[in-house]
């Protein structure tokens, strides 16, 4: 018990010091660790998380990459932003006139300007943080349904990749009503492409198309992206980055990825380090442990095991950027287990702000010490949870993130990725903690 308190106390003291200035550009060039965060298109609504918060919280100064979630793939196999809801939100992307109080530079957008919305704010953020790279992340769980068709043939791959470069890198946004967009208006905002196909050759969301040949076609799609990105980059005297989001489940890895061939053409890849368990199961369990806890039903998932699975299949160590959640999963009606861990839930998903069973860190951090909640830790496993005798939340707090950051350093991996930045508090406590662990000598 004393060790648990000591670790938590040290983490608290370190986090208190996190207001110190971030690593300089020179420091960043001397380090190989990447710090990647997903910014969600929809976070500007209920979560009230505009791009400006990345600046005022201190997060932007500590990130190397922002992945914008998400860009969609159309039924005819092209990148597009003009799909009707729920297949697109061009209003959030580039049409919304952002008021002065939400604007990175304090200047309000005007109707009819070339670039408004989130894209316009990312443009302003990059002016303040010129070392920051912004990637467009294509697909995600809900928008991967047409990836298989887009990757199916040499012609479809060439068409798909060309459309993505035209839209996001050359910046040729649609301009249907004169509100925003037009040729070249997005140019310079995005520095590359992140492929988030969930998952090649395996079922994902209910309407996904998938084929056995997706495995080979994903390799060819990555190669086509690399070819066209390099060709366009030569005309701009710039290297455009190519990354991918990769699964934790070895069955998904083996079904969908020719690992050495894919990794050869990627700058780096982010691997799933969360959703190992959730309320789709009746047992209250860890969702993001560094190592499998003792007493777990095997086989199980952990960050270390997932990383090893990719390394064993030929992924370069320094190209693996491991995923970390800024949210937790929760069950109610939980009895038994080890202070709730591995207990049985009779109530299902715990009540939450937006989606039952899933809650942001910024909310969960306030539960400790209220309504009977206590924080429990498994130091060997590198996991934490909240439990009050009936409701159980598995989540990552600053102590866990510091442990994971130091593990990433010790394993000489490529860095850390987080889903998603709007789950952090207004002081960017989690992002600052990762920065502390990854960037200090």
C-alpha cells in the first residue's frame, strides 16, 4: 500500500511541475519520441473543445502531431467532405464562422472567408506552433465501410489517393454556396495522411465491406500513397508523412497486414492500446493495462503484449507509437473481484455524460473521494481503476501515463498517441505528463 501511495504522490508532485516550459525545437530534434493526439471534428459541439483549447491548455506546445478525426471515404472511392450527415460535417470542418472567443488568434471568422471552421483554426495554430504537424486521419470505426472498395484495384487505388491529395494537400475544397472553400484554400494545413482503416479483411462496423484480399490490397494502397505523396512532395520541396492506425488483436494483425511491407512505406504507425475490455462484456475489467494483471482470464490483451505482437511480426521498434486513452470504461452493479476488478456486472454500462459506459478523464478524475469512490492500482500491471462498491471505472491517470511514458523510453519505441485530446482537462494534465516522461533527459 505504501508503494502505491508513494507512486501516486510522486506523480502528483511531477504533474504540479508540469507548467514548466515545453521542450524547445532543438530538444525535439534531439529526441526520437513522437507525441501524437487525435482532435475530433465533433468535439466543438457538446464537449466545447475548439482548436483554441489546444493552445491555451499548453497541449499544442507539447505535441509533435495532431491527427484530425476524421476524413471520409465515399461510396465511389474518393476522399470527400461534402457528404450529408452523418457521413460528413463540412460545417465543422471549414464553413463555421468561429467567434473571437474561440479563435486561436482572438480574431473572429467572417462569412465568405476562404477557410473557416476547424481547418481555419488549425491553420492559425500552426502559425503559433510552426513545428507542429497536422495529419488528416481517414476512416475510423464509423467511416471505414468503403476502404475495401477504394483499395480493390490498381485503378481504384490511384483514383482514391489522387483525390485525397487533391482535397487535403493541394487544398481544393468544395465551395457549394460561396461560404468558404475553393481551389487551394486548404493548402498548407495538412502535412500528411493517417490511414485508419478498421480493419482490413475483418469485420468492423456493421456496414463495412471486407474481403480476404484486403491484406494484400492494404499493402498496395500504402505503397500508392507513398508514391503519390513523394511525387507531390518533390514539387513542394516537402516530405509529406504517411502513418496508419493498427489493431491490438493478433487475429486482426494476421488477417489484414503484411507487416514488414506495410511498415516500409510508413513514417510511423500508432497501435491500439485501449478498448481491451468494455461494457460489451459482463466482467468489469481493465481496458488499457501496460501488462496483463494477475488473475486475468487468458488469453488477454495488454499494451506490452500488443507491442510485442507487432515487433514479432517485423515492425521496426522506432516506428511503433503506442496508443493511450483519455477516457475510461465503466460498469455498474459490480460485485466481487479484486476491489471490483474482474467483478461481475449486473447493471451493464455505467451512466456517463454522452455515452453510457464511456467517460472522459476530465470527469473521472473528480470522482475519487466522492460517493465512496477510491482509486486502486496494480503497479506491476500498470493500470488504475475507480470503484465505490457498485460502479467500476477503468482509466489512465497521470501516474499510469508517467509509467507508460517511461516504459516507452525504456523499450526505445517511437512515442505515444492519445485518443482523444478533448478528454483531457483544461490544463492538459495528461498531455503534460506524457511530455514530461517522453521529453526530459
